[in-house]
C-alpha cells in the first residue's frame, strides 16, 4: 500500500553540501533548513533528500522537510487495520511525480483544497517550490489565483532560472475552471498512462495516482516501521525453513553418514600435520639453561591466546548498539597499572632471550603487561529530541553492561543540534565476550 501524507507544514528547499557521511549530512540539512520552515524551533523534522547533481567538491539536493509528528499521526490512525505500508510519500512528491509522467518541462500545479491554494512548481517529476495561500472556499476567484501564479513564475525565473509555460489546476471539488489564467492558457493533458479511462479521479486526487511514480529518495516511511516489517518477513522465512528442514531431515542424515569417512580422513591428515609441526618446534626449543625463559614465553603465549579475537569483540559490540545509535569512535589498549611510573610495554624478544628468569620476574612491565585487561574506549552518537536520545543511550549502557564491565560513563546532549553523545570504558579480561 502506498500512503500519501498531506501536511501544510511541508517545506521544499534546494541546498548544496560537500561530500560527507550520511549522519553528518542530515545534521547539516537540519541546521540549514530548520530556520526557514513553518514550524516551532523544537519540532523534530523528517528530511527526504534527492540528489540533483554530484561532483567531487559539492553535491546538490532537493529536500522535502516536514514534522515527524505529521507522519506518525497518519500512521497511528492506521494501527489495527492490518494494512501494510510499502511506502510513505508526501503529497508534493506525489503531485510532482504525476506531472513528471506528462512532461519533463517545468510545470506549475495549482492544487485547490478547501480553504487554501497550493502552487507547486516541478520539473522532471521533482518538486522545487511550493507556496500556500488562503482562499475563500465559497467563492474561488481565479483572477487572484492568476496573480499568485504570475508571482510564482517570477520567483522561479529569478531563483532557479527556469521558465514555466504550463499550468495545471487540480481540485477535489467540481469547479467551473476557465480556459485561461490571466493571459496564460491552462494545460489540459490526456492522462493516457492511467488505466480505466476514469481521468476525473486524476483531476480530483492527483496525489493518489502520482504516488505510484515517486522516486525512492522521497519515501518517508519511518525506519522503525520498516524494520518491524523486516522482522515479520524474517519470521515467515524462518517458519518456512523450519518446515522444509523436517522434510529433508531423512535425506540429510544419509548425506552426513556418507561424509563421515571423508571428515575422518581429513582429520587424520590434519593431526599428522600438527604432529610434524610440533616435532619441528621441539627441535628449535632452547636448552635446559634457558628453560625458565621458555616457560615464561609459553606463559605469555597462553595469556594472549585467552584474549578474545578482535573480530569477535567488534561483533559483540555491534550487537549491543540499539537502532539509530552509531559507534563514532573506538580505541582499544591496556589498562595501565596504578603502581607503575609509566604505561606497561610488552617485553621484546631480545629481553626474553637475554635476561635470566630471576631478572624477568623482577621486571615490572613484563610482569604486569599481559595480566592487565584490555580497555576499550567507545563513543556513541544518536540524534533526536532529549527523551529519544536519553532512552537510546541508556539502553546502550544496559546492553553493554550485560556483557562487559562498564565505567567512566558520560552522556551529553546538545539542544542546538539535537545530537546526543555517550562515552564509556569497557574492561575485558579472559576469553568471553
């Protein structure tokens, strides 16, 4: 199902930014668009971005912005209906897409809806400018509309250097629409691409037809709803796989039996290879006078082998990050011993081979280094209002605390950017992560 969001608090803007990460881009867009839109300063905004032009130094975007509550309110009204929303688009994106099916030229679409007139300028199916004006719903004055359209043409010509020669008029109510607006003839195209021949529905509800042609970039379906659909699909696939597994269980048992001989042969070959390597290593072992040093080396190797692999550690951290929270910075080192004058350093191979066992035991850095836990310093970022950020970051701490020893927790929130930050330290000792 395609859902069209109609909001009178939509702003369309064209902006350029240097290439940057998506998270930073959205922050830059919010900072630049927020002061010029029809909303309160603390309103949480949703931005849809369409890339117009791209080069090495600057990317140009068309941006559709609207309050997130306007989207959520419509979606909440559909709760319990069982309808699955495939995409959610704004009415300006839908009308623009409809116009793009008619021509690639710039078009002015006049949308009459109850007590206001919206003048929308589009080109190649992309919205560039929108202006809303109140009108008398009892008596529509087309001379006033003609003057408003003329003013918009002037704005588009000066701001975008575009000449608009075609004008469409859409109205939910049946009106006696003239052939001209001032000196300009109203364009009345044939909607040949609409099946069924009922073109009256297009003139009354252009957004419903145009929604089918909106570019993916203008989809404003919230990520949490999209994710919930994904989970539902995964569950369906899991059920199918489980049922399929029952059917092929007998066949798989026969297959495993046939594989047993091959696996056993591979294991025996591997065991023989390991024994050969072991023999080679024994030959290279030092004499009795260096036994203490060798024992120490083995202890070090054993300590290192117990530490978690880096990929397993990173995977475990990724699982502890909630939706809409990103890991901005990660640093891994060893926690310094408080009794040492300087950070511990790993003993060099020369030190291990040259110093006696008693000297090694007395060396503080050697003694402490591999017994100290790994220390992971993390910084997380997320965006939203204060309560959203607080909830996400607290959940992050809870998830980390279930697996690691968490300390040095520090949370910050910047009202001007709507960005929250969490920094913390994890201590990891032993094999598990």
